[in-house]
């Protein structure tokens, strides 16, 4: 029996201390340092001793490394593939985080049920019967998915050796524990040890592993920050549990872009892929209303048409309110200052409320022109034509600045039936034979006479 070693870890940031103290010096949180007993016997490989092989890594010239066998595994889920960058990479470790009840387990169970590969779904939170009840609602005919309810990593690896799956899904990493660590499941040392064992298994066998991770009340993935550094991809599953739409984002991706976005709709039979996000981001209304404008934005390589809503009213209190949902409040104040200085609109004594519909947050500066149009529309109580859309950035001097990949935005607007799109005069557009009218404007004053 190896000697027991006692250490102290901060449960918030993972910092290690030799003795207990009230405040963590790294993250400045109080009462987060707890004692953990660590046992470090001689570790074996993730395989059983009789099957373990000695591997010695040798250096290779970079042009001699063969990548032809690293074909991605198609998950048959277009939204999941898009966020990953084309599918699961063999030997990769993917971490999926999200709030409780948002649908993390449902998403990965749904993917494991439709994968054409042998998949092992390991659950430490639910029984096999509970998972079976959910699977019957999603895809009861799957024959490639194997369910295992286990929390000890040594037992999991024993089943993996017998089954030899193509994909392994762990629900969740906080429930696993290893015999090599004496502390309880979910502790800093257990999470690091279990993740290390899974990484070694994934890299040696070229098997993709997907982990579900719990999050803290601040929205960060629970456990040490080093967990996000160890894995290859970190996905965030977002949304409001009171609404049916869910958004999948990549916060880190070693094999693709982090700007991609996947959108799902929660239904009784599982999560439905939303191939046309504009159907949920643009509200359906029978009559034209003031304060509404449509913006052509981009999330990664995907063009989106989103609706911007604005409400301008006389301030009831002495200090006017400025509120923005899904949009940077400081940028809203900047655009209001431009309207006052360059266009002569007196908005200093009025409340301004801005909302991006669909519950998403947009950082693309190309929606500036749509924000200005919605504010002007609400201020003048004159509706913007519902077949108008906007794609341009507004500068501090009131000039309309060009945006990137404007042609892709124009084609998306044309596909969705818009008649006119307003873009910067300084954009170089090579499109021909388009049915949509491209309105070129150079300063903010040009917009006022057309829209309101």
C-alpha cells in the first residue's frame, strides 16, 4: 500500500495548496479549499496487464507523418458536424457542457442511437432502464448503441476491451472515479485522473471520446480549468429551458473553427435540427409594425437573417434607460450618439430598449445598420418595409462601412424572398443576375429618407 498524501484543492479554480486557508489566492473565492487524500500506487496502462504493450514514441519528420487515415466520423447530424468542423476526429476528446436539464444527455444519446458505428454510451447518472425509456422516444430501432451504467474507470476500460467500440460517450466526467485516487467523485484530482486515462485511451486506440461536463452557477464547466486545456474540443449547449430552441457553440476546437453555430429545437421525440435558422429568428406577423428591422449576419460560414426590435419612448424618470438584450450595450450607446451628432435626432431624453429575437447574442458589426433602422422606425413610429434587410457597419462619423463576405449575405437574403438589401457603397460586389435590389449607401443620412 502506497503512502497516503493529503493535499488541498480549490474547488473553483483547481489551485493546489499544502495546507488549508480561507481564501484562494488565485481566484479570490472564499471557503472553496477542501482536503483531498491522494493515493498514488504504481499505475498500469488503461489496458489489463496481460494485454498491455510497451509503446515507445519515436520522433518523425513532419512531412513523413501520415494523415490519410484520419478521416472524420460522420455523426449523421448536420448541426453537430458543422460545429465540430466536419465530424468526430479519431482519437479526439470532446467536452460538452451546459446547464442542468438543457438537453446534453438527450443530444448525445440521440447521436449515439443514429451513429452507423459501434457506440458505447456510459452513464453514471441514470440506469439502463431510464436510458431505454428515453431511447424509445428518439430512435427505438438502433442496433449499434450499447449502454453501460458504470462509474469506475477500470471497469469501463475492461468492457471497452471486450466490446471494442468505435465511439465512446461518457455521461458525465464528474461521476467517474479511479482506483488510483482516494478522493470522492467530482473532486479536482478525480476529474484530472479520469480525464488523463481517457485521453491516453483515445490517443492510443484512435477512438473518439465525448464527455459531458457539469457547469457551475457562473456558467463555467465544473472542475479545474486544466480540464478544458486537456481536451481537444469544448462545446457549450445553450438555451432557455422555458423555450424550445437550443444553440450549440464551440468555445475551443483544435480541428475546426470556433465561430460555428448549431441550432436545435427540443421536441417530445428528441432534438430536431434547424437547417434554416431564420425561421426561428424572424417573427411571423400579419401586419407591419414600427421598431422592427432585419439584419443579414454571419455565424462562422453560416449566414443568418435575424430580427432586431427597438422601442423608443419618452423617459419617465430623470435619467433615460438604455437596455440591450443580445447586443452590446456600449455599442448601442455609441450608435445613439452617432444618431444625435450626425443625423440630428434628439434621443438623449428618451428610453431606448433593444432586443435580438430568438434568444441569441450577436457580435457581428454588420447588424449596426439594422439597429439604427429599428431605432429610427420606433422613434418616428413608421414601419420599415418587411422585405427590406440591412448588412453594414456604422462608423463614428456616420459613414456606412463595408463588411466581409457581403455577397453571401445578399444571396441568403435573396433566397428568403427579400426585395431590397442595404449595404455600404464601398463594398465590392461582383454578383450578377440577382433578383434582389442592392441599395448602396455611404452615410447614415442616406438611410433616413428611405426607411422613415
